[in-house]
């Protein structure tokens, strides 16, 4: 079974304890300890605690015994891909097909070596965390750089996320994320010493399910295509051109984590309906990039016929920053 988000949070707490312990016994300078084997064993034990790994061979693709390296400064960086994959109308998975692809290594100081380089693909599978090792090169140098991974279609060309690690020759270690427009990263936990470090990252995205509920006793049709801004529509998540009487239809996609996301669609009641024929509802959904909350969504209605029955439309947004956001459009009398 894959590690849950709650388990990752618990490892972050464990990681803080490990960092404090490591800081108490860490060494300084450019010299290597006399007993390299003991040094590696100690860091391996820290990694097993930090990443909740069993004794023996850890989870697929992760061999923490290869950390640290023999260089003066090194860092092993692990990433769990917890991205949501919208697979159908109101259907999603965090163990799907949204694999990221290695883009480049932006080195400030340091190198990647052979088998310890970033893998070509980062699968959307929490049981197969990917990892790589970055090392210093030469005397009096550190291990500092960012590894970037790119997202597949339907994300825009160039969409990527970066994982930054810094184990400098002099000074404290630093681990940060380089978020994309749609991809979010967080540093879940860190461990090690000022010479050798381990960092665990998690990358995810921000899915939105648009749910159109028709409480009218007549079919409504969408007028034209839905318009989006800072929103990646996913065809598999639904693209309804009509909603059946007293039915529900779905659309969906991924919202931006840096700009307001907008999804606008117009629904029209057929002319054959005696009281509401020709009535239109323009639903404009606006989602806050940081919190995933409603940011002024509204629905504007026009009723061309002067009857006692009027079309009404309500819009609401629920969910949150780290999960699926539901944007509800409800049509009623």
C-alpha cells in the first residue's frame, strides 16, 4: 500500500527530531570521518526512520544505502508523486498515469553521477518513489542545484516543477521547491548532517470537478464551449453539451496554484419549454490559487419570457488547497 498524506506528515515530524539529533553530532570542515562505514550505517538508520522503510531492501526504486556518497558534500533527494489523475466524470486517482518526465539539472555547485542520476520518468505511484544523489566536485565546494521535471499534456508546454537542495561547503543546508503554474511541491522532511543530507519531497496538483445539477423538469443545453483561464480542462473528466432533466453532468480539470482560475459556461433552456424557453444562465466560477476557495463566483440569469416561472442559478465552491475542489452549478426554478 502507498503512504497516505497523513503518514507523510508524520514522517515530517519524525524528520524534525532526526535533524535535531543529527545537528547535535554533526561534524564540520572538509575532512572525512575515519570510519566511513559507521558514518554510512548511521545515516542509513536515519533514512529508514525518516522514510518508514523496513530493514533489508526498501521500497521499489529506493536504495538509501547509496547515500551518502564519498564526496565531501552530498545530498539524496526523494520524491513521492501524489498527483491527482482525473480519469472520468467525477473520478480521480492518486495512483494513475500522470507521470512526470525529467527535464534538466540546474547545477550551482556539484554533479550527478551515473546510476545515481535522476530517473527519466517519475511515475504517479506512491509505492515507487524516485530518488537521485547530488555530490560536490573538487575541494572546498558544496552540492547545490535544482532538478526539474516536466508535466505531460494536457498541461501547457513548459510546465514543470523543481526540487532544490543545498549542502554548501560552508553554512547550513537548505531545501526548497520551485513550483510550476499548476504543479505544487512541498518539502515533507529532511535529515542528515551538514555534510550529508537526505530530503523528502512530495509533488501534487490541484484538481477541480465541475458539477452541473439540473433540477428543472426539462433539458438544458450548453451554449458554445466552456471558457477557461488558468485552468487546464481534461477531456476525460467530462465535457457535457447538455444536462438531462433532473440530471447531473460533470466537467473537470486542473486549476492554477499561482493565478485565479476561471471556468465559465452558459446553459440555455430549450424554446419548447412553455415557461422557461430561451432562459439563459451564465455560470462564472472563480477559484483562489492558494486556498482553493471561492473568489467571487456568480451566476447571471436572463428570463426572456414574462411568466411567473423564472430560471434560477446558484454557484458554490467547496474543497480546499490540497484536495479535489468541487465547483457546483445548480439550475432550478
